[in-house]
C-alpha cells in the first residue's frame, strides 16, 4: 500500500510540473504567434534558435541533434506569405533569449 501511495504522489508531482511548464511555454508561443513576423526575425538572429522555412531538411538530426535541440514548434509567418516555419530551441541557451523576446513582444500589443 505504501508503494502505491508513493507512486500516486510521484505521478501527481510529475503531472503538476508538466502542467505548469506547458502553461508557461504555451503562453510564450501564443505571444510569438500574435507577433510572428517580429519573432521570426528574432529567431533567425539568435543562436539559441534554429529556423527552417517550409520544410525540414533531410539531415535534420545532424543539424539539430535531439539531445541538444528541442522542437519543432510550427509558426505561420505572414510576411513570408504565411509559409510554415519550424523553430527549434537550444535546450541550454534558450531561456534568456525567450525571456528577452517575451518582454519585447509584450510591449508591442
């Protein structure tokens, strides 16, 4: 019975953390989608992000190894005639960059 209670407690913690993490992340991506043109330029000019337009390359795993890069997030960019853009972020470097972009985009309304 103790093992079951410990398992339930552990699963509750994992679920709570994932819900919190997704919530904060999803609000960022909603903000990015509202200002897709500006965010696209920012992503292209910051090494914490990798951007692919229209399609993913055949050698994707060489360019963005899954143990280092997270994604993709799909973004529709109006200034590219609404082409799909695939965005990956560097797991160790994106937090500072994400915070800076979020502050800049929040000021745009």
